[in-house]
C-alpha cells in the first residue's frame, strides 16, 4: 500500500477547484446560450411579423395601422438591441472565466506530474530495497551452504 503523499492533498484541492471552475464555465455558457436563443427568437418574430404585415398591407392599410405597425416594430427593435447588449455581456463573462478554468486545469496537471514523478522515485527506491533484500538473502543462503559443506 503506497503512503499518502502530501501532493495527493494538493491534487484533491486542485480537482475541487477545477470542478468549481468547470461548473461556473458551464453555467456561463448556458446563460450565454439562453440569451442568444432569446435574441434569435426576437429577430425571427420581428422578421415574421414584418413579412405578415407586408403581405396584408398590399391589399391596403390605414395610416393608423401603419403607425401601430411601426411602433410595434420599433419596440421589437429596441428589445433586440437590448438583447444584443446582454449577449455581448454574456460573451464577455464567458471569455473572462475561460482563463481561470485553464489555470485550474494546468495547476491540476502540474500536481499530477509531480505526483507521478514522486511515485516513480518511490517505486525505484522500493525496487532497490527489494533487490538489496534479495541479494542479502541469496548471500545468506550461500554462506549457509558454505558452512554446511
């Protein structure tokens, strides 16, 4: 059974930090996707509304209906612009979180490399001890045989 190395504690902490950063990044990505979906819905609705109005207006329309249409389209355009601002903010938050996630991942990787090196050194030391014990045992067996002879 291998000894518990202090690096294992650091690895566990780094794994927890990476998991938290991954969750944060996932949440920000989900928020960004939701904002983008809302923006796409608004743009699609505006385009469809405009197409329907244009088709019905070819048969004739009143000035009041035209003003109402323009006011509603202006409201939709305002909502679209607000949603675009939200999307820019969501993209910025997402991009700002990526370096933190990369740093956490790199930190964990560094600790894992150090742990692997430590385990390799420990395995080499154990192999040397086993070889020494084996050599001593073989030497003892030869002396015992020599004494009997």
